[in-house]
C-alpha cells in the first residue's frame, strides 16, 4: 500500500516551494511540495505546510514560530535541489549562495520567487512522520508575470498556457 501511495502521489502535480525560517533557533530552509491555502476569509489569510519531523528545519521553524513559503519560479530548480539536499551548496550555509530579504517575521524571502507568504505559526499538528503547520499570513510579496516551478512524475516541469479550441 505504501509504495502504491507514493507512486500515486508522484503523479500529482504540485508547486515547488522553499520554506525558510529565521529567529532564536537560527536560519534554515527546506524544499517542500506539501503547501496549500486554508482560508482567505479568517482574520488573517492562512495556509498549511507539512514538514518531516526528522528534519532539522522543522524543529527550527517550530522553535522560531515563523516561516516563509517561497514559491519557486520555473527556472529556479537549482534552488529546489540545494534546499532539498539533492545537491550540495558550495558552502555549508545554503543562504550564502542566494540573495534574500526579510519581511515582517524576519524569515528569508528569496529574491525573484513567484510569491512569498510570510507567516506566523497559528497551529501545529503532529501526524505520523510529519508536522502539519498552519500559518497566519503576515505579509505577501508578489512578482509580476512569473510562472511557477512544478514537480510531477518525479521530475520538474513548467506550466503551459491553455489554448482555446478552434471552431
């Protein structure tokens, strides 16, 4: 069942995000595909992310109480690979190789991403091997006319415009 589940989920196209954090526990980040909106109509818009409990980043995000979801651009697969550990960064600090800024929570916002959602943790749920974190969005940075990096069938992909059928 586990392998069938993994094979089935690999066919679901998802946006590729790098979740970053900074605060008392330090700066860190990791690539995630498990991110979705929760509500636009609560007191503060909210979204959720899932982080593996075994990761150092998950522990740091929870301790810092803040995170930023950086939705990568279609040409930023190198960043995804660095923050997922697929390839090693030239330095031990992943952030030495990228340009970033900070919004209200202090979590790194990677320059040039499609959108960055700067969040404060509202709720944590421990489930199986993961933490489900619901974040209240504190700030949003949008880049104009950028296409997101997509991951499906165990490889990166790009979005394509929908063409209208000819009549």
